[in-house]
C-alpha cells in the first residue's frame, strides 16, 4: 500500500532558461587574444533605474522609495556586468550619497558620463503554492516567477539601441508520508532567485549589444607634441595601442522621421598611445603621437570639438 503512495523527497530546484548563463559568444571570444584577460576598450555603463511595476512587490517589498525589489534587481544586474571585466560600472542609484561624502572632503561632484544607460523594470512578479495530496502523503510546492524588461540607451545620441525581456522561475518542494517528513514553510529566498534567473536570461544579450558598437573617444588637448585623449588604464588602453582619428560627418535631417542623422565621418589620421595618466576613470587620459595623417589645422586652432577617435584595425 505504501509503495503505491508518491515518494516524497525534499528538493529545491531553480529553473533558469538555457540562455541565462553569462556565456561568451563566438564573436566575443574572437576578440579576446589572451584567455582569462579581458581585452578591448571598456565601455562606461550606468544603470539609471530599475523599477517594480507589479502589484505584488508593492505589498511588502517596499522602502521609503517604494522600490526595494527594484533596487535588488539593479544590484544583481550591476554585479553580473561588473564580473565580466568588460565594463566600467558607474553609480547612479546612490550617487547623492557619494556626492555628500565628497562635500565633506571639499571635493567637487563626480563628472563622469556613461557611454550607455540601462533602464529596467520588473513587469511581472508573483508566486504560487501547489499541493499534491495522496492517500498517505502530501507534497507542497512553492514557485516564484519574475519577468523583467530592459532598454539600453546610447548616451551620445539618446537612441535606444536594444530592448528585451527576460524571465525566470524558482521553486522548492517538501512533503511527508504518514506525517513523517519535512513541512514547507514560506520560502522568501525564492523571490530573490526568480529575479536573479530573469536577469540572467538577459545578461549575455545585454553584454553583446553594448560591445557591438565601436568604442569612441575624444581629443582633449595638444601639449608638448602629444595629443591628449580621453580614457586610460581602467579602459584597457595601454602604450602601443593605435586609434584612428575622424572628423564628424555632416548632419542632415530625415524629412520622413524629422530626426537628425550624422553621416559617417572621414578618417584624418592614426595616433599611437605613448603613456597613460590618472588613477580613476574620471581623471584618466592618454598621451598619444601622430603616426600617420595630418591634424595640423586642428592643432593650430586648438579646436578638437569636431574630432573623435575609434579603435584602429591594428588594435
């Protein structure tokens, strides 16, 4: 008779979509010359906000800003991007606290713009319990489900370059036979694991879309025979790296969309990094020399506002 009853084993499982692991695509792997060491220019990324748009989370996952669960999602995504070693993560959610500390030391506020801003929201979140009752057994299963949406915005243009959603579930079960076994209480950790799974479902795509667009830097000044450009050690810029210098293309207005479009730039020169200076992302620069091309007119006028640099073919 007992053999006819459902066997009960305490177990806990977390269903994560197959695409959830932060894995490297072939395109990313091809860009990495040294195994275990991130290569290529790091992008500066900030998560501007991550809100909870569900009723479920508003009931008790709240703080003074009514967004505790959203902040949790922001921290999870920020950690996953940071762990890749491919991005410089800039603080935005608690930036006011950093500025308050700087005021105490008579320092000026941080002035470090990101290349990309991530906007996110939790659009679906909930949990349910299912019981399977046999003649002498009882199994209780708890399940949590989350769905998140994100947008990536290119700060230089304000354009949304990527939008997607991710979803994840986590569940645990416990039961007993003839009163012997485990009794399942409320498992609050399932909420955290469901959110983590939903964000993991997006992580790889987020990474690839922010790496797809060529990195762009700028010429800041010319001193003692060297062009000073933005970026330094924290962005993986090192002596010997070469960059192409472009002058911005003409801006035209599309009469159909009424949007301003910048035409492709024209290559003017190639520069090579001599050394890097600075100890923080916000004050890092690199000294470079011109190895080909001509920038005399811009150097003479000291006006580099129409120039930008991109990674050269030899990088």
